[in-house]
C-alpha cells in the first residue's frame, strides 16, 4: 500500500515526505503491524515530532494515538523517516 495524502486522514505505510509545508493536525495514529514496530516522524527541518515503538500484545492494543485537541497543532512539514510495518494516520484539522 502506498502513502495517500488525498483524503482525511492521510495514511502512510512507507518512508518519505508527506508534505513539505505547514499543516495543521488534530491527531496522529499508528497501527503497528507487529510487536516492536518503530515509527519515527520528523518535520521538514529534521526535528523529531513523534517517535513510538509498539510494545506488548498488539492484538490487545492495536492502536497508538497522539491527539492534539479540537484546535490541532501546526507542523512545519511531515516526513516518515522510519516505519517498520503497519499504518501511520494523520488526521487533519
């Protein structure tokens, strides 16, 4: 499955830049494909904006979420630097 930035949420299953300009986000969600999967997300300047490692039994806790509230948060670009497996979703504000 390829990265998709055409709807809301955006989804990513591979590394690469999703957007290089400012974007307002309501939430990040990671659905790991296996135990110990890593996800590292940077802004366009290389600053880590989210880093997560799936732990425990993913069949019990299949989603890891980071909500930013109804107003959302601005990010200066979003790039997936590491994704072992699974799907990273970005909910736009």
